[in-house]
C-alpha cells in the first residue's frame, strides 16, 4: 500500500463516527436526513414472518449446541406452508455490505448510514425488517450447516465455515446468540409500533404516540447497527482467538428498548381507555334486548371501572348508609340525578318530595308501579378533598341511592358527552331496558311533582294538554283569565252553591295574598271565583263540560283505556257536587290541584302553620298540596263519590275511577254511578 493510500485511510478513520461516543439526539439528526416520505409500499409483515422464522430457528440450533456442549445430529423439522413476499433485489446487496463490514463500531455506523440511504423511501419499520431479513440470509446459512451434514458437500461447507471448531468458543456463541434474540425483540417492538400508528389514533387522544415518533428513528438506527455488527462477526465465531465484546450493544439495546416500551405501554393504556370508552358508549346508546340485566349493564358501563376492584365507587342508601350492589336496580326504572354539590337545594327538595310520594298510595299510576322506581344520585366534583367529602355527607341524608366519591373519569366523560352534562343538575329517567326515556325529567318534576309520574317525556305533553279543554272554555267565558295565565302566577279558580263557603274562601285568599312570607318568596297569588263578572255563565260552563264528557266517550266508544283528559273532566264534574264548594289551584296554565271546599279553605286559613316549608326550597304548590292532603283526611270524611247522568244513551257508560284514590272503580248501575270499594253507603237514586 502506498503512503498516499495509507494517509487517505488514516484520514478516513479520523472522520468516521463512533455511535457510542455521541448522544442519541446527534444520532437522530444524522439519521433523519436519510429519510424521505414513504414512497415505497412493501409487504413488511410477510417479510418479517419469514426473516423472524429464520432467526428463531437459528438461535434454537445455537441454544441446543450451547446446552449439549457438542455438535448435534441433523434436526428434524416439520415444514409448514411457505410464506411468499415480494422479492427485494437490494436484500442480497445489503447482506453483502453487512458481512463485509470491517470490525469496529465506526465501520458499523458507516454501513448503517449506507443502508439507510438505500432504504430512504421506505418506512422505519420496513428499514428495520429489510435489514433483519438481510442478516437472516447470512445467519440462516451459517446455522443450517451446524447440525453436521452427513453428505460430503455439507461436511465440506461446514469445514469452510469453521463450524468444526465452534465448540472451542462456546461463551462467545452464547453472548452472540443472546444479542441476536434481543435484536429480534426490538424489531418485533417496531412492528407493534407500526400497528399503533396505522390504527390512525389522534395524537390528542394518545399523546404518548408523539414520544414514539421521536424515538423510532433512533431505535431503527441501533437495530440496524447491531445487525451490521453481528453480521460482520459471523465468520469469526469459529476463530479460536476471537474475543469481541458485544456487551455494549446489549446495554444500549436494553436502554433504548426500555424507554421505547415505556412509551408503548403508555400508548396501549391510552388506547385501551379509548376502546373502553367506545365500548361503554355503545352499551349506553345500544337498544338492549336482555331485560333482566340491561339497566345493570347501563349503570356498570357508566360508573364501574374495569381495571381495578379497589377503585370501584360505592353505591349506598343515603338514609341508612348501607352499601348496595348494582343489582339493586335490576328491572327498575331509575331517576338518575347528576349534579355537583353547589346550588342543588331545589333539586334535592324536589327529589325528596318525589321519594316520599313514591312510597304513598296508590302504588300504581298510568300503568306503572311506584315500587319499580329508584332514585340514584351521581355527584360530580373536580377533586374529592376532605371539604367535598364532608359536604357530601351533609347532603346525603336522603332516602335514595348515592354513588359515593365518584371519580371514574371515563364515566364522567361519558356523562358530559352522551348526556350533555355541563355542570347544571339533570334528572334522567332510565327504563329497565337501559333506554333514556327522558333526558331531563327535572322540568316535569318541577312543574307537576308526583302528578308527572312516571316522568316520561310524553307525560309533560300529556299533562300540559289534558287541561286545554278547561282553559279553552273558561277563557271564552272570561278573558280576564288569559292575562293571569300569561303572568304565570298562582291562580285559585273556585265556585259552588254554598254562598257562605265562597265568601269565607274569598276572604281567606285576600288575607293570604297580603302575607309577608309570600312577598319575601316572590310568590304571586291571584283569585277568580267562577262567574265573577257574569253569574249566568256558570251553568253554561257546566253544561259545556257535561257535553264535552259525552262527546269524548262517544269518540272512544269500544275502548277499554280511558285517557287522562276524560278522567280529569270526570273528576271536575264529581268535585262540583261537593256541598261546600270546589277550588282549582293552577300555576299559569298548569293545573296543580283539584280540591274539595272544606279542606281547601282550611289549607288557605292555616297558612301560618305550613309556611315554614317555603323556606326549605319547597314550592308553594307542593307545600300547599301536602297540607291539603292532611286537612282532607282530618276534616273531610272519606266518603264514596257518586254521579248521576241524565238523558245519556247507555252505550256511552263506562267505569269511572273513584276520585278519592281508593284504587277501585265505580260500578255502573243503569245511569247511576256508585262506589264499589266495599264501604257501607246508601245508594243514591
């Protein structure tokens, strides 16, 4: 060699980079300039299967030799179907470059950069797998000869590859074999990473993917560098004096693989949450068919984490403090109350009232059983610190169920997305089939109370419209009522044949209007005795209502189901017969109560007795009705109602329920109705 050539080589050695002497950030800078957009599409998966099979079988042969301490006979293997993959002309060229690389990390780096340049148009996983396949091409040939062939050609080839003396360097063989296995793990890790990337998850949802995108070029570089080093040392494994330390590659791969797997595990965790969220959302939105467990599945999807038994929220009875399982709600309707802990006095008072009414008679209304209804509260706060826990304890002295210290983030996200929860309290009605029958029953509960039972969306429409007939007729008779309805104030409409009762009730109402408590609560009350302007409209009004009932029965001839409007007309006509008088309490156009004269007068007169309830976030109509029911029991005998119809054709006759809510219907006797619930009463002819 000439001096000039020798000088050039020395100069070349000076500029070669040793990858162990620079940082991974510097490696990244050098590697990334070799990478272009993935123009070449290649079946990386098939090539990986073939290459990894070669590597796995080769390392198994090496393991057997290391374990037995001697050469082994020809192995018998069952051959499976061959996997085809597009032929890659560069594969042999890359293998040749790898096997011909001189010893030393700097030369391995140089060859690595040449390989990356050749594979510039391939994806990072393709670069690693193609290099693995090039290594497998040489490594597989070497170990194919290790089980000593019996034919002369095989024995001669084994001799040329120095396999006869490989047992003299068994420790180096073990180290080499361990490193090859580790490289295969790294390539597998890169292949798994590619699956995550191609799944097209949003970086915002899987932020750890961003970390892997920065690390994958460095991981691919060290994979290729290690494979180049291993390939360049295959020919020396049978050399007695060969002692090359591969441990630095072991340490490096361990380090970068651990970091990459940490990010990969985070990605899988984040993706798992996305998949868990999606599956739970599907359950909540799905049309369920299994009636026995649908509501349970619905609630489990909403509030029960699947990853840890210890982090499951506790559902307990707010009144007794006893813990209950989700199975408590099987086959039940659930009023799902979702709120924070601030400004919920109104909602809790509403639910307290509903909870009490659900336990009262009658047990069945509108074809629904009250005992099939449960109230479940999910309180949502940002952090469950000691202050919030104490506030929860102070609030939860209630008769319904509460999810204690709910902090299941997936459930909270579902509530916000699926139920559009933005911090304001909502009360949803969920059926036993897990369907949302009313996305927010708070409106119907606030407006109608227990009269809104069973709180479906359709019930609000039913209750709003079932009194249209009344307002239509009364407004036609007295335009004054229209203005009162527009003001959305409380209206007492009353009448009867007992002049004294009407005078007493009018005086009591005037006194009630001036009460300071109502002024403080900003509650406005107006009164309207029927026929105040024109007394002669009273009989006209009742004749119209009588005719309306007859026409509705003719329209529904043959139907066994009586609609709510018809029932309210019947109740009003029956109430008209009260010897004292009758009164209707309404909030705007929403009729709250049809009341008997004596109990209504007592309730208005005794306002000072029950007015404290108004300071407990109870609305005027709810407090009024509660006290009215007590007065009705004490002062008004629970007698059987009756009504006699004159000159009506018998084919319009139908069973009428007793308005005193005894749970029975009134039987038909010609054109005379009398209660049949078993009390001793005289027939009214």
